């Protein structure tokens, strides 16, 4: 299970492994308060993409598309998050004010898609039933 939580919300035992996925450290947030397992600034969107979204040069749909393209180009940046998610609950920590339109939500969606791909077999459809003898 992958969840997302603002950096300013209190840590809970149910959070599991907490990973900060922002390029910048959250303002006025002491390191002890976050109770992080890791900080992965390299998995955050590029500075140019983040600024374009923050200044409303692009909308969330374009930000999401651009960030997903960046994630596809750099699997080494997020690969370890898949391993953490397979072991137990994973909470992606972010500082953005908007709780549904932020990089952590896009990353969580990306990781869930990747986990689904791992679970599927080599063939998306099994035709064995078609070839059984009557």
C-alpha cells in the first residue's frame, strides 16, 4: 500500500516507511518531526517542471504527463521505492499545499502502476481454455 501525506501532518505508526519525495526540504520542519526513513530528492520532478506548475504556466494534467515522462526516463531514481512498497506500507511525504495535485500523488500512481505490471505474468491473456479437449 502506498499513501501520501503532507510533511506538516504528524507521523503515525500506520505510515510504515516514510520517504520524503521533494527536491527541497519542507520549510519550518525539523528533521526529527518528519520521522523519515529516507529523503530522495532525485525522485522529485525537475526544477523547471516544478516551477512551471507552481507559476501556473502549465496545468496539473501537463505537469502529471511531464513528471511521468521524467520518471520513465530515470527508473534508477524510483526503483528502491518499489522494493519498499513490496515489503510493507509506504508513505510518500510532500510539502505542497494542495493535497491531490502534487508530485507525491503522481509518483504514488506511477509506483502502483509499476507494482501492477510486476504482478502480471508474461502474457496478459491466457488462451489455454480455448485449446482444451471437449
